C-alpha cells in the first residue's frame, strides 16, 4: 500500500494486541507510515471485543475499524522457528516494531529486544506493558481497567462520593491515552535516530500513564497533603464547581473558577441580583462556608428552565459549563466534525480521528482494517519470498494454517 504523509516510507510492524499498542501504530499510519498488523493464529482477540456482553451491538466490528485502519494483515505463528525466521527477515527493513508481550515471553517468540536490535540497529523497539518493564510486577498481565484505572487511584477518585461504589471504566478509556504516550516515545526515538543514526528501545505502561493522568492527586499524596473524601453532590465544598440538573432533567457541570467576574454574571443570568447582597454569599470564603445552602438555591433556580434555555444564557455571559452528554450525542456533535475529531472513512462511514494535527500535513484517508492474514502473499513477496516459499511456509503452519 503506497502511503503519503509525513511518515511516508516509514515501515512499522504492529505485533501488539488489543488497544494501547496498536493505537500507537494507528497514529503512525494516520500520518503515512506503512503498518503491518502481525497477528497470531486465530487473530488478535481484540477482533472479538465488540461481541462481548455489555458492549454496544451493531453491524460492524467498530473497535477493529477504529484501531486498525489502513493496516495490512499478516499471521505468523511465532512459536514456530520458520515463522520467527520470517519475522527476522522483515525486521531488517523495519523502522518500528511494537509489542505488548510481557518481558518473560519475548525470548520464546523471537522478539526479545536484544534479538531484534542485533538484526537492525536502526530499529525502534516499542514495548507496551501493564505495569512497566522492571520491578516485581513487570510480567503481570493487565488491561486498562485494572492497571490504568483501578491501580492508579483514578477509579477511586471518580466515584460520585466517598460512600459510593467505584465506577467501572469502559473499553479503551485508559488504552488510548497510553497509546498516545507510546506514540510520543516512538516519535522521540525517531528524532534521536535522525541525529545519531541509532535506533533504541522505548516503552510505556498502562500504570505509568494512569499515574500521569492522576498526577495532580498523586503529587498531592507524594507531598503528604491531606485528602478530603468527596462528599455527596448536595454537600459539595464549592457550589460554583458542581453538577446541576436543568428543568428538562438534563445534567450539566458548572465550572466557575474566576469568581470575582463570574459570580455577578451568574446572578444576572439567574435573575437573582439580591443573592449578591446576602451576607452568606458576599465573599468567596463565605460562599465556600455556606456552599450547601448555595447548592440548594442553585438547584431550585436551574430547575426552572430546560438546558436548551439555559445554554445560550450561560454562553452569552461567558460562564464555563457543559452538558453531561451521552456517547451518541458526543459522536453526533457538529463541533466534533468541525474540528476533525470525527472524520469520514473511505467506506462512507465515520471514525474517531487521532487527536494530533500538524498544520499543512493532511492525514491519510481512513481506510478499512485488515482481514486476518489477507496480505501475507504481498508482504512476503516484498521481502523476497517466492510463491513456492510462501506455500511451504503455509504448509508448515508458520502462517497460521
């Protein structure tokens, strides 16, 4: 597949599974890299995620479309020596290799970093793990729900209040940010290679990305700050940074951080200028001390109109807020299409774009993901294999049967 874009000519092998590692390869492909999706016999288990209980049901394999667009498919059974030999031949002409195999499994699959780097010193070896490359849990398996959300403290912090059960994350919520981290590491290594000619090993983990996402609170813990358990919504310590429900039943989040300007503006929008004379709300410290009373007043005020009525009034006053939207609403929003966050596919549908943009650099059109192993003959021919040799590999089981 001939690609254009800033990474045109860059050759990538995505040997990772599920979401975080493959999504980093997807971003490279968005900017023109040629990506081979290397799968084991039977395929990446991510192909079946959309069929699991609780996932949205549809006519397309939507997660596979999202995270593997424009890739070419190759199956290799790396437990077989013949397949490892094929991979090693491909590696000699590869720029980036991605894996999410835990460190202890890599030697047996022929993908240990020292093995591949010896074949190609210019290679960027990109490793994605759940808990990191070193330490007692380096070989522990995990998903974003466990390593990114549960382990980092995020799952505990986003509960409705301290007494509520932890909220479950949904597929990819930690994987995609972690994939961005791995992409950043890869691009940093490519920049270094431009200067030195040498490749190198880069890595990212779900745990580290989760700790970075939660860094505000983690740093507080490191500095031994005193934590305040999240109270119920009606007892929020700051009434001007709280969730409210409009008369139509829709929730929205008010986030007024510039109180000297925004408090008077809010009172004007609400038609309650007398609140400004109330001694309980006269200053910011007093509004904090009497937050529960102010929350109750705001609850009653916002219940008087629908969100559709409040929205233009709040916007016109320069007050920071937004609706708690459903995912279908977020996907259909005009702003998401205007900014390119949602872009068309070559098949006539829509997909989520990677959130990186370079002025003057168009991304590759969002094409279909690979069928399982469908591009093996073409890929192997590009690396010098004859049709007879490909058939021999197939008969030996190296290509997954």
